[in-house]
C-alpha cells in the first residue's frame, strides 16, 4: 500500500525558512512527477511546485518563484520543498502528491503538514 508521509512543518517568523520532506513507501516513484500543493484556511488547494522523475525539470507557482526550491532523492523515494523568505501568506497546510502513472493524475497524497508564518 502506498503511503506518503510529510514532515518539517511548523511555526516560523516572516523571512524565515523551513524544509518540508515527503517520504513515499509502497512503490518506487523515480519515473513519476512529485509535487507540492497547499491549502490555506477558507481557500481552495493550490499548486506550489512540481519536479520531474529525473529531477531535471521543475515548475513553480508564480507566488513562490525565487523563494521555494523543490528537489527529490530517488534513492530515498523522497521529495523536498525548501522554503525561504517565508511570508504570512504562505501559511497553509502543505501536501505532497505523486503521479500514479506516466501522464496520469496525482493519485497519491500525503496527510499534510501545517506551515504557519507569523508577521
């Protein structure tokens, strides 16, 4: 059974940094997209960043470009999100997601980790 476990969330002051991790188990995802999404209170879930299976291609939401970096370690079946220069508007529950098949949708989701940025 596939399981995604996020960690690394917490409370940080504006301008600070956090690093989120998402460890996958149950199958190998080295060929598939891995991504981060977030959902703030009262808002819909939104895309944050995605990385290709090889790690060579990355894409970011405009709101986090230049501040967040997505990476992955296929040997560990883990995806990371380094978040720098955090802003109060980055406060949300962050979810990792993994593509279930090539060209398919994000079939697997983590339980989420809370990130709170104080002003």
